[in-house]
C-alpha cells in the first residue's frame, strides 16, 4: 500500500476510535429511550433535533467547512492560522448575535416547546461543530478523537442521571445532548488553546469574503441534505402524527450505523482528497479508495439487514415493533449515500461546491415530491421509498457529472455480485423464516469477508503496527 493510502487508513483509525463514541451512541441508548419515552415523546425530540441540525449550518453559513479547508492549506504557517482563526471567531460571534435576536423574537410570538433548551442546544452545537472542524484542519486528529470520546461518555452519564435518575423525559434527552456538546466545545477550546485567537484585530474582510465564497454554496447543499434526510419526519409528523414519526425515527437508527461509520471515514477522506487532488495519479488513487469503500459499506449494509431479525427485539421495546419493516429499504438508501459522499470528497477537493449543492437540491426535490404524493396512501413506506429514490438520483447524477473532471473506474463484477446478494437478502428478510434468516446471516458474513479480505487484512495489519504488536 502506498504512502497516501497508509495515511488515509491511519487517520481513519484514529478518528474512528473517537468518533464512534458519539456517532453510534444514540444506537446504544435506544433501549433506554424506547423504554422510558413513548412513541410520541421520542418522535417530538427527534423532530426537534432535526431542526437543530438544520439551523446550525444556516447560522454559520457552513463556515466550519471553509475553516477546515483553509486550515489544511495553512498548517505550516502560524501567521496564516492566527488570521484564519481570528476571522473564524468573528463570524461565529456575529452568527450567535443574529440567531439570539431572531430566536428571542420568534419565541415571544410562537409557542415553542422547550424553547430555552433548544436555544442552548443550538449554541453549543454551533461551537462544537466549528471547533471539531478546526481540530481537523490543524491536523489534531487525536484531540478530535478525545473530544468525541468525552462527548460520548458525557451523553451516557447525563442521560442516565436525567432520564433514569431524575425522571426527566423529552427535556432530559435534549438537555443531555446540550451538555455533551458543551463539554466537547470546552475541551477543544482549552486543549487547542483557541483562546489565543479570540481577537478581532486581525479581521480581514477579503479573507472573510473568500471563506464565504467557498462555504455559501454549501448552505443550500446542507439544507437540501436536511430535506433529503429528515424532511420525511416533518411530513410524517404533520400528516400521520408524532407517534408515526417515532416509529420512523427508530427505523432510521439502524441504517444510521452505516452513515455514522461512513461519516467517520469521510472525515479523513475529505482531508486526503484536499491533499492529493492535484497528484498525477489521482484517478488511480480515487478509484482504488472508492471501490474499496463501496465493497466494504455495501457488505456492512448487507450484514445489518440479515442480522436485524435477531437484534431488533433485543434493543427495541415492543411498542416500536412496526419500525422493523422499513429498515431494509433505508439501508439500501444509505448504501447509495456511500457513493454520494465519496464523490462529495472529490468535489470538495476540487473546490466545486456549487456542483455539490446542485446535485443535492435535485435529490431534495425528488424526496419532497414522492413524500407528498404518496404518504397518504403508503404511510411511512412513502418516506422510506422517497429517501431511497432521492439518494439513487443523486448518486447517478454525480456519477455522470464527475466525469467532466476525472475518470473513476468501478469494479463491475463486484457491483453485480453485490446487487444479487442484496436481492436475495431482501427476499429472505420479508419472508421472515427463522431458519432462512440464520442461513442468510451466515452467508452474508462469509460473502462480506471474501469480498473485503484484502482490505480487512490491511486494516488489521495497520492497527497491530499502530499498537506495536507487530513490526
């Protein structure tokens, strides 16, 4: 394996060790949430969190992504880093002031549940998201991972204290998220000595305009991703009720394992893309990584489908049982999202953020149209199907659009075999026979190993060398 791939694997492992604690924490807390919260309560909190994820990138104009990209280029210049961070804090300060004024006006004229908790949650999420990208941009992947671990541990402890110990319900879940993100922000602020940059003396209007020129096209992209990912829940709550949204939110938690793992890899992938986008062998490098990741994540999705009949009853309270029906099609959607995200890394490396936004907007439009057209007839199924269709459309559009910039070569035989085993897994899942489910699970594990054995061997070797178990 060449140096570029070794560095990518190394960064991914470091980030994984930390990020998995926050990305997957909601999954491991499912038994607690489904036991102590009703379907309506869980649906309401889930809806609140989706709106928080919408507000943060709009407030910051996605400048956390521009600060990451600019810091990557200025790692060898302390002077440039100081200027970038000073202007980053200036943008953060203005964003918080504007949001506070608007939120105060809206909260005084609108009946918002948990209005104070939501305000606090938005602010700390804004700060933690920005500081995490700063850590990545500075190349501080270990500090990034430690901050994520701290967030995960704090989430578990605060949930147990607030929900189980003190008897809080929806408000306890929201507050625990705010506390966890607050701890993350505080750790990074101190550890990275960000207070050194807390000055507006180096304010540079030209630099701010450059950062915004890079990030602003990502705002409609972020909104469109929100529409693709979670507008389903708004429509479900509006038409079918919060209890139905609670079921759909639970069904999304298991496919989210796939997107969470992808998100962890994407943190190092976006950095590698930015660093190697101009290399002479970039097409070989990108094709090699993309093929490896498509095989790996497709097989993770396959194993999730085949293991679901066994793990779902263990993690989920019986009042959420209907949620199991929608999981396979959502997993397929998230497999499509793997390819989309890998393409996004290349677009970001090329600084083609407008193309990223355009393709995502197309997916968002498809998602809304299918949802509204069919939700009264198909119910929750319409939301799952619309998500899969929108992801598929985005994947195909980016596949053809990216050819204008570089040629990505796919392993066609592997793709065809993956399609075949997914069809078989789908059939056996909905046939719902215990013995066939066991056979399906065993065969999917064997197939996944055979398809990814080279990647698995490389990953294990890298980990052992990192732990100094082997030379």
